[in-house]
């Protein structure tokens, strides 16, 4: 019955069919009960009132009207049609399942009203006719027993439906969280591979080339080996860029904040001098660190973002402007850290491959956004390439 009543037009069809059956039963019963024509018509009208509201009214209104008409039929006429009894049970089940929302109270009101509407039948059964086995007593007892059961069955069905919906919703949320976490982890791995591993492989290539060209009197075999080392390092960088492209395509939906879950690794501004010394030794170019404003303690996530941006900026300068002097400026303003990385190389033209096909600038922008800041790149005044980042002193979640 639950599956049938769940269809859209089921109450209307059920109300119409039960109404027809109730009128037929009331008219057929008239002569045997000794009712006059007016009495038979009145009984037929009450029979319609015990069934037809199911077809035209909402759950609460239909249940109240049918309950009232059924109680009057039992107390006034001492009888109730079988169709009316069935309609009463359906109305209470429907009210318990679908509920009633009179003033924003939702289905809870309907679930409370359904059992209350079953109480009058218990009263009629206890205070009605004392003739053992009379039709009134049998119908009243039946309704007293079945009406609460119908109401509670509707409430239980509603609870099962809600439980299924909640389970499905929790499963969707859990699947989304797992997928988002996986994408975020892939984005973090891609960023760390690019910023750390690619940085060191790039230094291997540069150091091998520098050693081959700068060491006087090197045997041909040694020069050949260094050339092979440089070629192997560059091939490794190419393969790594392909891998990073696959990881980033899969992690794009995770957004800039996907790395927020792990923003407190070891490197920070205190390791910046070591990074600059390492880059200076590898490239042989001039590197300066310029600090302005009183240094302040920063959130570890902000320090990590600043360190990685400088690291990537130095790698890009070494790759696309070899031999160019680089200035790294840290400006502490209290509310924010202003970071500038400037080289005197050929400028944006040499960085076109990074902007169009590489992952360095993308990773730097993601790191800045993950810390709640922003990053811009442009041609430096007077020539060269400029990277500017503004990071808050405390890490913020990117929106």
C-alpha cells in the first residue's frame, strides 16, 4: 500500500473510488436499517464526507475532515461504511508520512497530529454502544486499534525515507571530500616536485655546464661526461614537466587553496641566505638580499610561501636569464610582507615559455593565494623581469 500511495495521483484516485463505494454501500444499507429517503441521503452525504476529502484536500485537512465525519457517522448513525474505514486509515497514514506545515513547523506537526486524530476512535470504542457484537462497536474497536497503527506506520515510513536521504547525502559528501582531498594532494605534490626537485635538477644542469666551460685543461672525456650529465638533467626536467602537466590537469578543480592542509613544512625566511648562497655558487651571477622595515615573526605558512616563491624566482632567472644579476627584496610593513624578485635579463620575452607552457608562475600564484596574498609579474623598470608578491603576516584561507 505504501508504494501505491506514494504515486502522485494515488490519493485522488483512491478518494474517488472509495467515495463511490461508500455511497453505494450507504444506499444499499438504507432499507435494511429502516431509514427514510432523507435519512438515506444524509447517510450517503456522510459516506462521501468520510472518503471524498482524500481526493481534494491536503494530508492534514483530509485527515481532520474524514476523522470528524467518521466519528459523527459512528455516533449519529451507529454505522460506518467499509470504504470510510479504509479512507480513514489511508488519511492517517498519509498524514504521518507526508506531514503538515501550517507555519513553518514542517512535518513534525503532521507526525504529532496523526496519532492525536486516532484518539477519538478509542473514546468512541470505550463509551459507545454496549450491545455485544454490534456493528458500531466492531467498527469503533477496529478503528481504535488500526487508526494509531496507520498513523505510526506513516511516521515510520517517513523516518525510513529521511534515513535513506541522509545516508545518500552523507555518502555524496564523503565521496566529494575524498575526491577533493586527493586532488589537493596531487596539486601539493606537483607544487613540491616543481619547487624542490626541479630546482635541484636545474642546478645540476647549470653546475655541469659551468664546470665544463670554466675548468681549464679539462680532458675531453671529462668534458664529455659533464656534457652528458647536463643533457641528462635537462631530459629529466622535460620528463618532470610532462608529469607535472598530468598532475595539474587532474588537480585543477581543487582550486588555489588545495594545499592549505599542509602549509607548515620546514623551509622559511631563516633559510633564505642558504638558498641565495647555493644559487650564487651554481650560477656565478650576482645575488643581493635587501631587507627593509623591522623584521617580524610570520606565520610558518607565509614563510614557506615566501621561501618557495624566491626559490622558483631564482630558478626561473637562472633558466631564462643566465648570468643576470638578481635582487631579492623583503619589505616588512607590519600587516604584510612585500616580496620582490628582479633580474636585469632580457625581460618578459625570455619568460614567454614559462608563462605559456611552464608551471613555475602558476605554482607561485597558487602559493601566494594559499597564504591569502597575491602575486604579479611584469617587466622590470629599466629592463629585466619582476615578480612582486604581497603576503599577509598571518596565513589566511583563500576564498
